[in-house]
């Protein structure tokens, strides 16, 4: 089964986040809060029931040709759609006879041939036993998971090739399946935009988002920049919900993907210019699956949004959400795979359940800047560092004594000697609020938390338990080590915050989920992108900000968020730029360009010094400008052997395609990845290790030539002893900068 770009591509976050061209997500709680809780993975009162027969996206009579989309007005599609409707009616008749209490609540035929069923006490096994049913599963529950980031992914040259930063992505439609997009935020200024000329009428909306309650008429929450507003929640009508962006998440991810140029963000009273999304010239579609205060979206609602986005003509889908991973039978993942067959690039987050292998969720990259409070030690002058401020108040704007707590994490107590002082503690083992409560109990006047992972500090969130109203900030791990070594008696802070531009990038975010996938042990994530301390827009609704759409941005709210949710729209925006530059590229070609031409530079979360394996970074950090010049593509984009039997060499075939008029020859080599804890300094769950040239467990040819305007295959074989995990990358070095690489992964057993 095809796996969607890792965007379905699946991504990770780097100071980086991970991404998959597939299904991904993040815990509902703030990812910056340690020891967060998460909600349920399934709704066992309802189900998605996949019926026998292809959906429109994959049936040979309706599947679009290479580089095209489904023509929903064609006779073939109308005819096949009628056939699928007849099959759904057949299932409904079976339901009335054999499971009369169950009720069909939704129907799908584009990405998945399925119905949604409210069980009302009917056992799922009874539904699955119907003769026309292929599979049935409970509705899975999913939850919502910039100024410097474009430099990290090397977007500038691609923007130049696209005609300039302001218009990069022009003509491409990005559908954001999330918490809604606040179209009034100046980051979505419609000046210079006009509605598309194809696929009308425009704008598009459902009845719930129409002043006259008629679909595609008198639409609310739209503009020539945000061209669609639709809500997907089975109780939206009962509760009076619509596509308005009440929650922040969707407005943030949409801004990362396609926020316009020329706006100035304000964070903690610090003005930051040079703002834009990755594809400022692209259109956006608002497909809200978390309306109002809804925190969990069901598979049914997300599939409805996917179907609508495909029918509306979206070119790229961004799903910065996630939930429990369901292996190869995850029906939402199957539907997203099929969306790729419908000609749509799908970007999905890998999740924020890391570190550790196998933490990939069903449907994050390097830190580079943050706004913080200047912290100087000793108080009389010396070293000044940035301290990140979140839900807790900033430190006192004066000099104060420091106390280095004997119980390093302060989860149980803080020394009484800290009374009247700012106490220095380590991150980890409990929530930030727990540490602060310990400090309050000891009479401390503030808390400095030292990060426990490499890179920049992050804004700390409260846990909601109360009793934690005390100044508290976070400083970086390396800065904290230097502070402890200096052991100053006092320090000082100032009230005026500033932007700290740091050298921290290409460090894998500690929360980034890791592969391999469940059941088939495939390489995921596919690639990494920026996911920590990402500055973008948040909703104006209920904030009191005037939010003038055509304003300069200073009258609107902005925020730094972290999570693989922030990585995914970087890829979605990158895909839009590539599609503008190469309008004949298929989703598979976009995926290969981003994945197989990434930079293999990602480092571990703890020290920021050591390489990480392919199930932590995929092929590395995306490089948009290099991807834009791709002339050779791979399918699949990695060699996922899964579990292989000892003594039985197993091979994977990679197809290489070359559309140019000249043969392309590549020298083929391997880079072996060997896990290492480096003397116990990096726990194994962070997947750090060493790289070495050559891997005798992998067999590849010494070279391969891809004929002009043609294709060829490359065979990769694995043979290794029992209990071995074989992993690394195969490198294809061509003329000049025409180089590619792909990951391999195998578990050898019986």
C-alpha cells in the first residue's frame, strides 16, 4: 500500500519536527508542558465502515491520469458515483434488517468507499460481518497537534525561481484541515489576490457558513485569500457551530503555510519583521473539523473534509493533527493514501509522542530564534542569555539572589534556603507547575528552569492545577550548564524583552515521534522540517485585537508554537511552491523531490552533537531550493524492508525516473547508521548514533544510469544475522549537485 507524502509526507520537527506524507498528530495538551495527559484514541459508539469496491479516487474508470485531478462532472465519475450510492443503499437495507438500532450518519465515496455508523449499542463485529463490508473500525479521535524558519529550509532560491517571495505558490490551493482560519488576520491580507477562475463558483462554503444558508452563496469567513469556509462536525447543526476560527491552531498552521509578506509580528512587545509563510502567494481553504471548543475530531469528520477539499480542487492538504496509530488498517490513513491517487499532495504530522522508536502517530525541526527576557549573571554584569517566558510571569526586573536547588528537578521539594531567592532547577519528571508549586512552598520568589534537551528554551505552560502564580522562565541546556558552573550568587533581569537569534538548528525536537510504523515496520518519518518556536498568526476572535485585514500586523495577535503540527505546514507550503514551479509534477514527484533531496544534518535532542537514525529523521531536513531543481525521482522514496527472515536475503526495488533529454548516471554507495548512547550521555530512546561509509549487510550496484525521458530500477538487498536492525541511507551521487539519497530499514528475525 502506498504511504502518503511524509507530508503524505510524514514529518518530524527540528528545533526540527518530523513529517510524513501520511497521517500524524500531537497530544492535545500543550507540547511544551512536561508529563502531559492525552485524551482517548477512539469513539466506541460510532464506526467507519469500509464497503467493498474502490472509491472514486482509485477506480480505474475514474482515477485521474498523471498530473491531473478528478473531473467530477465527467460521465464516468457520475456513473460510478451512482453505482457506489446503490451499494451504500444495499448496506442500509442490510442494516435495517440485521442491526436496526444502528444508524448511518455519513457517506463517503471520494477518498474512501465507506459510511459512518452510529452504533447505538450494536456490536462492531456484527456490522463487520455484513456481506458487502470490507472492514469496520471505531471512529478514531484526532486532535490539533515564522520569521527565521524559511532560512533553515533554504527557501530563498526557490522563491526567486517562482517570481519572488510575495507570489511564491501563486495559483496553488492549500486546504487546511484544522481548527479554522481567521480570514481577518492581516497575515491573510487579500490585497492583490483574486478568486480562482477555474472550478467555481468561488468562494465556496457550506450552508452553515452562508448568510442565506445556501451552499456557495453569501459566504462568511472568506476572502480572495481564504477562498473556502466549511465546517465538519456531526453535531454542528445542533450546536450552531460554523467554520469560524475560535481556536488558535488552524490560524497558526495556515500562516506558516501561506501567510503573506510585508507584515510585522509583535511577541511580548518585541516587533519582528521579515514575516511570511512558505507559499505567500497561495490560496487557502478553511476546512474546520474542530469548530467552537471541540477538541476531538472523528475519522468521519476528517474524511468528510478530505472529500470536500478534493472536490473543491485543493492541490495540497495540510493535516496538523493526530491520534492513536492503527497500523496498516487505519481507514483514515487509507483514505489519505487514496487522496494522493486523486492528484492531491497530503502533508501529515508524525506526532509529538517522542522520543522513542515506534511512537509515530496516525496522521518537528530546528530551533533558530525566540523572544525572551534578558537574564544577566552575576547581577553586576557579565553574561547575558535569553530566558523564554510562557504562561508564568517573567522574572523580577531587578537584581535577585540565586539558589541552586539540591533536588535538581524540584518535583518533590525545594530547599528552604531558597526562600526570598530565585531557585534554579532542571526540567523533567513532572510538570512545570509542580516545580513552581514546590518553589512557592519554600518561599522562593521565582524559578529558572534549565532545559533538558539541546537547543533553544521553550515557553512553559501551566498544568491547570492552580497554585502556581510565580515568576518562572526557561533557559537553554548549554546556558544552564554554564550558569551552574559559574555558580553566581545573584543575577538580574530587565523588563524589555528582545528577540534572540541563535545558532541552534537541525536539532531534532525531543517530542518528535519516531518510526518505524506499527505492523509493517516502514521507515517514517519521511523528512523533517521546522517545528520548535515557530512564530505565526493566531485567531483574532475574542482577543480584543482590532485585526485590520490590510493592517501592518501590529494590531493582531501572534504566538510562538512548537510541535510537529508546525512542521507539517512548512512542507505543505513547500509543496505549493514546487507545484507552482512545476505544474506537471504529480504528488509522488513532489514527495520525492522533498524527501530524496533533503539534507542529512539532523542531530540528537540531548546534546545537539550526534547524528540520529532514519526512523528519527527520515532523509533529513528539507531543502526547498534543492528540491525545486530536481530532475530525477524515486518511487518509493525509501527502502522499507520491514521484518525479514534470517537466512533469506530480501530485496526492495526502487524505480528511478528521468524526464530530461539526457541520460543521468549515479554512483551508488551506502551510509551505515549504528546506534550509540555515547557512554550513557544520550539515552537510547533519542536514537543517536554514528555514521560510517559502507554497510556489508546491504547490497546495491556500484552505479545506475537512468535513460533520458525514461526510467530504470535499482535493487537494494539485505542479508544480516538474527536479531539485527539494519538501517542507514543509500546515496546516489550524480553530476554536479544532482545527488539523491534514501533511507533503508530492516529488522531481521525468524
